[in-house]
C-alpha cells in the first residue's frame, strides 16, 4: 500500500472528505506503487498523503523521530531530522534552502494555517535556522536566482542505501489536475544508475552528521 507509516504525527493524516476523492486517491496509490522511483504526494503543509515503496526504501535507515519522519511531513524531515543529510546530499544548499523558500511562499498563502505556524515556531527555536530563514534565504535567492528554488527539473545529490543507484537524482514535479484541485502536489525522485568512479565514491562518503545550515552564518550582534 502506498500510504506510509512514520513516527508520531502531530496532526491526523490529511484525507479528503468526499467518497469520490478518496476513491481517486486509492487508485492513485496503485499507480504510485507501480513507479520504480521514490514518489510522494503531499499537501500545502508537506504532510504526506501517499508515498510508494521506493520512497520507503530510500529512507529505510532513518532513525525514529517524534515529528520529522519523511513519511509524515517531508518539509519537517528536511529541516529538522538529524539524519536527513545521510540521504539528501549537500543537504544545506540543495535541499534545506529550496525547502525554506517553498515554506516561506506557503506561509504567505496560508498564514493562519496551524501546521505551518507550528513549523515556523520550530524554525524560530533554532538560532541558525532562524538566521537562515530571515537573512540567509533572501541573500541566497538573489545570489543563485529564482530557478534554484524550483524542485521540478532540479538535479540534486541523493545518497541511496542501495549501491546500484548513483549519487544524484532528477526531481520531477508531476501533479495532475485532480490532485491539484484537492490541494495536493506530487514529486518523484528519478534515480540514476551508479557510475563506479572515484568522484562518486567520494560523494557517497561526504555525508553531514550534525548541525543545520552552517553555510548561512548567524547574524552578528
């Protein structure tokens, strides 16, 4: 089944009210399960609605976390899980900062959403993350350009536990209109076969193990 269980959820998993929408999601789950690459459907809070087996396999080595499991809320996982950098290569610059940019946009559109406000409070409790959000993020967007924020089409480092896969993936946004109308989005991480090179080996060993967003310095007092 494409629904994935994770750690404890702060809120119930989002489920559409109408029987027609639920039936569509059941069939879409079957479609998602047929995709060989990690694929996930989420709402405007990044709460995961559907995730296939390939998505579960990608994150199978992730330690339990009360609020930041990838199968519960993918944004929280990227920002707050201490093991995120073990799977998401170049975690700060290629995953955290784009996700912070998407979070900022979501907060502008849904400013009173309790789930988004909860994430905002957790960002504020981390001084480095807060500095990145307030000062670092606008500077980074100006430096790299708005294209770097987009997920669709981006090639990003990825450290898959299965060695047959390489050290990056293509992020593909593919959300049909029916999912859009439900307020959902879908991302698929298109994996690439490993190339046995010294560069690839070096990339696989270059994992971060601690801290968040050290590339964005805290503001000076």
